[in-house]
């Protein structure tokens, strides 16, 4: 066993060596010297299949053209991203140079020095025009480590037909929304079993926190350099009370449902036909409203045949979208989904990696993101999302979007599924404040742990 | 006699019911592989894939990553199977044919090693493979897999080795065969079921494993089939998983194992932990 | 063949195994032991020095009641699941022995096919089958008249969560057990059984006094392996947790270690749990290991 121990020393030495060569190199290599870069390869990890193929091709082609070096884009699946980054990022020999990371996962890595300091190129890449909640999630105090890659904030998808049958109009304030969905659930215009006016899973905290945010509450705040969980603050509790009423009166979702595939509940899935081929009316429709990230509209609609395959086709007369209204006439602050992008601190090609960042934050690429339905990082280019109702709802809801706290231990809170547990207990809680205090006590120490 | 026949019929019916329970999830995978995603989301189950298509399968096979992963998996699995059989055979020979100092510690170690919990080892495994330059290397992964299956395969094989009387070999040697010849002509054929059974075990483990592979096979083109399958399941945060395709992909991953099983089936069931019976 | 070389032979034969195990497991296991004695979090993983803390990680663990809840839960789950698996597997093996050839073949093929199913696929299918909304289980229950099963969520309550989890693990383990025990049964001499039958011994008595003692070695090794494997069960629980349930109420040791390590980045404590888990497995199976070792010498 002892025979293997020198490996540790070896790896350690490699780390030190590469750190030196990165830091003391006087003549910074020119990233655009195409001949000198010809045999270099920069690796970029993208998470999941969310970056479409055309965008990947654009990146590799442009990178080759600009630098002469090869860009290898490798896709890592979302579920395995954290363990893979944990092992590969500190390994100078095998680290990816540029990585995409979930926006709320960023603090885990920024706080331990996994990423290269990008403060000096922050303005060049867009500066204040970049989505600030994401920039904040990727910063430690004023040092910028991870920058926004794309976003998609959450808004409401409704069955216009059901809202109309229940005689309820589109709400203009949070209170109106809360009572509207309860009315629809009680009215249940089509007598559907287990029908929800608004389907929100018991453990679906990513949507549920909108009610905390909308009432001026927050998940945590930094006090005297320490993070403190604030679920039991009066404004947070006010939001939780409204949410509790929704769970009790408007939603039939199970207490342990999360935010996966909520569109199943507002789609008409199957129509049972009787002997005469007439629809006998049994469908899987179970909700009038859901809340989901903007890209959910790709999965919502009437069944249609396209190239011989059954797909969903959005239909304006049945379905509609609007941002969750806030308490002040503006859209409510909602949780924004999406990714950040960063350069590994151990990269052997810092200049090339930075050049790749320039390409990603270029006007052309930002517009391509928008064209693919992903909210671009730079607010100058959000118009590239188009001017349909989805783009509108996305831009409106993002205008006021928020993220989870940039605390070093945030990822620990998420992976321990503490919030899932807390939200799952809201519906049946007798004393919400006590419940919130109980979970504040659990979360606060986790937030500051490294 | 009559009672005897009725009970045989009843038992056969029971056997069919049990078969159904074990086969149903497999059938469900196959069934879903032919159906489009929207049908799979319906609240009323579709039991027979009428109106289904091979579309899911063709989508999977057209993915160049599938063939690449198939290649990696074949290399890793076959290397593991061969290496495990050879190494385990030597080990089994040692503990069943010889009494030597340290023998019982060796046997005990084989048992205890199987109790090591694996979930906490991944950082160390990564560090080790990285410093040896074996990340993304099919052979490196095969070494880890072989080490994982060898303790159990030795255990399986020892009974078979013990079951072949050493006198047989000696008799052959008296007839003028060398020790090696005697071994190859007499002992080896008798061991075949045991070797097949351990081979199957090693094959199954190496073919389906994904936690270790996840850690040491980081590059996209060195992924094994289970990793590729997993990537397929969690393809995207922005679009829905196409479950029909996932099931088609799963079916394709399972087919080589099933074929392999059916080929060696006759020999295997007689070989399966025959070792323990005789041990 | 000199006597010296034949004395060396067994060591030469064990050499490949030893080298292989040392190469593949030596460093990781040593790392785990060492790490369990240090403060080792993400900071340390990214290069910060890892201070020695002695047995602090262990002390923190054994004084944390939540660990003991998980331990008790895991042991109960493991023992129940392993016993059920072995009993069901053994009964199926007897069934295989008793039915005509064609029925045995059908049964064997079905078991093999189930065994061959990739775990990701098997779990996906099982999650579908027990889904609260579109699962076949609830659909079937409603069809046979259990109206309250409509929309029932099996994973929400820890008790039914573990029943489902246990059923899945049993389903996955039984093929191996049934085929092994059946292999053991085929080794029994039919003469002995026939003689017993002629003596008028009933089915149950024959099973208890003749069959069971003869297949006991197979059963004991299979049970030992099941105990070891079921205590470490991870993938099935993780995937079921992702599908529903309250994680902290359904954690078993495997998911607990994973959550500490990968989730919170506390590798020091996670390593300590792993070491404790090893000790626990050894303790749990000590009786068996000792009796197996006694047969050895």
C-alpha cells in the first residue's frame, strides 16, 4: 500500500510546477498567433445537451479561425457535473480549460479557488450589461470568477380554456393570482379527478421561493461576514403562508413532487374514444396552471403528427403564458435557471481560454443563444430571443429575477435536499414560523461550511 | 398419481406466474422502446406497442456516440473477462490445491475486500489513474474492474478446481504426458463450467458498471455504454428526456448480455457457484 | 519438480491476485483511511493543506444521532431484504426442480433476462411502474377495484418507500440466488431422495432433513453475499430518492456517504463513514465469515 503513496507527492509536484509555469511566464503567448497554436487543444465542458449543435460548431470553427488551436467540446451530464468538476478541476494535467456550471453551483467552486480570476476582462466581456444576479453568484466579494452563460427564468403556463370556463381573468397582482387558482380548483369546470388550479409540487422549492421573494423575503443574507438563513423573517413567512394556502386549496400535487416535467399536467395526453370513434372525454389533464422555465413551451401543446412522429404543438387558443405578477404591479421576482461559465484555475492555456470567452461573449454568439431560445447573458442582445409571447414573458420575468445565495455552502444545502424537505412540510404545518425557524437552524451552519 | 399430475400442472402455472413477474419490467422496457414519448406520458398504460415504430431504435443507432461507446465497452469488458478468468484461476488453484502459510489470510482477505464500500473511493481512484496517465484509458478501467471481480471469481472457481481430483492428472502423467499436457487435456475441460460461470459474472459486472467509469473516463470519446446511457437519460435541462429513446437505448445495451447469457446458459447454470457446493 | 519450487508455487499463483488488488485498491483504500483522520473538504481538494484531526471525524459521527438512525435503518433494510431474497430465490429454485423441462426453461430465461437488464434501465422502468399518476401498479389496483389507489404516491411515505425499494432489490437479486441454489439442487443425488420418498417421508420432511442440509453451503454463501451487497445498496435508493420521498428520512448508508462526500464536499467525514461501514459489515457478517473460515482449515 505504501508503494502507492508517492503518487500524492507526484500530483502535488505537478500542481506546483504548472502553477509556476503559469505565473512566471514573462512573454505572454499571443492567443491569436495561429501558427504557434496549431497543435494546442482547449477543452470546454458543456453541461447537458442544452447548447445546440450549431452553436458548438460555431464555437469550434471560430476558435480555430481566430487562434489556430483546436477546441474540443465535451458534454457532461447534469447529474454528474459536481463530482466530475470536483475531481478534474484541481488536476492540472487533465483539467478542462473552460467549464459550464449551473448558476447556483457556482459558489461551491468560486469559494475554493477552482476558477481563474476574470475581473480584468469583466468589462471587456460586457461588464454591467451582463445579467447581474448571475454575475453575483459567480463572484466572491468583488472578484469575478464565473460569468453568466445563458438564463431562462420561470413564468406561468396556463390553460386559457380552463381559466375561461372557471370565469377567471388574467391576474395583475400576486393576491389576484393566489385567489384565482384557488377559485379554478374549486370550480373544477370539467370535473377532473384530483384537479389543480395551480399544480405546484410539495418539494418544488425552486418555484415556491417566488412567493418568498415577492413578499420581500429572501433565503439568506450575509451579516457581519457570515451567512444567515432567513426563512423565518416576517416577510419570508408571509410568502410561505400564501404558498401554504395554495398547497391546501389550489394544488393537488403530491407533497414529495419536485419540479420535473410539470407540463404533463396541463397537456391533454390521451383521449379515449368510444365505439363510434367519438371522444369519450377521459384525458390526463390535471391542472389549469403550472410554473416552469421558459423552455418548457417546447414540451407543451396539442398532440400533432410531424414527419410521422407524434409531437407537441403549441396552440394559442388553448395555452397562454404570463409572468407571475408581483405585489407592486411589476412581475414578481422569480428564480432564474441557467448556467455560468468559467475558466479553470489550473488551465495550461489561460490566454486561449480567455480568447474563447471573448468569442462566447461576442455579439454574434450572444445572438445565437437568443435565437436558440436561451436567454443571452448580455442584456443588449435579449431582443434576439424574438418578439413572441415566450420571449416577452421570459424578458419580463427575468427583469426581476433572483438567484439562490452566493454562500460557499449553498451547494451543500441543495444536495442535502434540505429545502425540498422544508417545502414538503409546508402544506400540513400548524405553525409555519416554528417550522421555518427549525430549518433556519439547520441551514445556517451549512451555508458557511467550506 | 392423479394428485401428482394436478400438482405438477399447478406448479407449472406457478412457474409461469413467477416468470411473468420477472419478465414484466423487461417487457415494459421493450414495449416502451417502440412507443413515442407522448404515448409514454399517458395516464393509461399502453400494454402492446400497436402503432409503434422502430424510430427510437434508428435514432439511437444513428448516434455515432453509441457505436463508439459500444467499442469501448467491448474492449473493457472482454479484457476484464479474460484477465479475471486467468488471474482467478491461478488464485483458485493456489488455495484449493496447496496448503501454504498465509493461505487462510489470503482467503479471508478475498472475503473482506468485497465489503469495502465504494462510494467514498472516487477521488482517490481519480488521483491514482490521473498520476499514472490512465485516465480515459480502456485498459486502466479494465484493471480496476478486474480487481473488483477477482475476489468473487476466485471463490467461484475454487470449488471446481477442488472437484477435479489431482489423481486424474497424476495418472495422466504416469501415462507419459507432461504436467502441462495433463493439465490441458484432463483438468481444463472439467473446469469449463466454472470458467464460464466466472466469465459471465465478470462480463455482467464490467458491462453494467458506471460509478467507477464515471470518474475515470472523463472524455466524451472514451465513454462506456452505461455512461452513454446515463447521458441519454439526463440529456438536457431545457428539453424533456425522450424516454422512448432511452428505453430503445437500454434494450440495445441489454441485448449483448442476453445473447451472451443464452449462448453459455446450459453450462452456466451448472457452473454457477458450483464452487460453493463442493467447497 | 523439486520440492523447493513446489513450495514456491502457491505463492507464485497468488501473486497476480495480490499485485492486482494492491495496484487497484491499495492507494484508494489507504487514501480513505488517511483522509478519515484529516479535515478534508473542497478547500483541501483544491490544494489547501489538510490538517490532521485525529479521530475527530469519528467522534463527530458516532455522537450524531442521525448516523445511528441511518445505521439501524440500513441494517434492518439489509437483513430483511437479504432474507426475503434468499427465501424467494430458494423457493423458485425448488420450483425449477419440480416443474417439467419446458416450464423450467421459461423460468430460467425470464430470470436471466431480468438479470441482464442494465440497472439504469431497470430503475427507470420500476420508477414508472410505481409512479403515482401513470404507474401500472396504481392502474392495476384501480382496475381491480381499489379506488383509493388512484393517484396514490408510494414513495412519499418512508415505509412504503422501503417496501418498494426492497421489492426492487429482491427482484434484482433473485435471479442470481435462484440459479445458484438450483445449481446446488442438481448436484443432489436422486437416489437419496427416491429412497426417502419410498420410506414415506413427506415433501416438507424431505426438504428439511435431506435437501436443506445438502444445499446449506450454497445458501450460506449466497446469504452472506446478499448481506454484504444489500448493506451497500446505493444506486436503487438514489434513483428512487430522485423520483420522490423525503431524502433525510429514506437515507441508507450508501446514500448517506454519497451525500456527505459528493454533496457537501466533506470528504474527511465521508471517509470516516466508509470505514465505519466496513467495520459494521464485518461485524454483521462475522459469524458467517468465521464459520466459512473454519471450513477452510
